[in-house]
């Protein structure tokens, strides 16, 4: 396939320590386009790649560069301007064969860090075998989040930092409503730390309509936990589970 590049936003040039981080996103389905948009909003220099002209057209104004090629064709991929890429994201997980071949070709080309999307455990294993540095198994991750929410509905979100340690967003256990962080001594009793509080305030506007606002509080030892607070705690999973059951 012809290697065609379409311009977008200009990227900054300069030493690696000063320039924008450069990302390549290969595969512009819903998942890939969302990555392009988010990376661009966060200040990254984004190279979007796909073999579908319509998808390239849709994203070209949001990215630094848009390239129309078949990423499974080694010659075409070798000619693409990817020399400055810091991280490549292989986003076409639904096309298993294409994602595996694209990942292998990127590593053969010498891309330092390749993140690939998988749709099954076997797919993830193969991606690892062909060189993916990081694999996102969306089905497994979504299933784990659902299972955790069903088992612990009072924990709204849980982000794993390691196999044993997580950050959890949760409701304040009834037993500690009104207590201060110093009185609870979470670190001493459970090895947990409250890193922030999402505090919900309810009021009415000039017309008498209910208005709800949120603020993030970084608490001190004398801050009390309110019944309407959502707290973010970090610690071992077993400690989080023990605390939420108070």
C-alpha cells in the first residue's frame, strides 16, 4: 500500500529532555481515536496510523501527523517516519492477526516501548511472545472491575498498583462517619492512607432548584469524614476490604 502522510498539528523539535513525548497510535477504531484525542489533550505529539482513508481523514486535524498505510506490510511500516516515537500503541485488538503482526514489526523496527490491545488471554500471551512491552486485556480488566464492584458495591473504583496494593474510591464506612483521620489512625490500624476526599455539597439556586457541587480535599489529621464523602485510600487489598466492612 502507498505510504501517504497527512499533516496535522506541528510538533516541537529539540533534545529528548525538552521535546514533547512522541506517541504512535496504530489502528483508529473507537479505542484508537480516543487514545489519540486524550494524548493530544495531554500535550503529547501523536502520529495516527491506519489503512482506512476515512479514519485518517477523521483524525488528521487532532494529531501531529496522520499516515495512511497497512501496518502489517513490513516495507510500508519501515518507510513510515517513526524514528522519534517513544511509545507505540497497537489499538486494533479486534483484528487479532493484524495486531500481532504489527506488534512484531514495530519491535523489529526498534520501537522502545510497544503497548498492545488484546481481546483474550491467549491473544495477550501471543502479543507478549512477539515482543509487546505492555498488554491491555480489556475484556479481562472489565471483567475484574465488574466482579470487584459486585462483591464490594461500596467500593466504586479500584486501581491496582501491584498484585497486593490498590487505590480505591469508596464510601465512608458508617462506623467512622464523623471521626477525624487522627482518631481513626488508619495507618496504624490497617496500614491504609486516605490520600484525598471527594466532598459533595448540596444547595439550592436562586430559583429553588437543587444544586450539587464537588470539591477535592487533601485532608489533614483533624479533618472529619462526612457521610456524603467519597474517600480515596491506598493500601493492601485485604486491608481495604477489612476497612470497608466497618
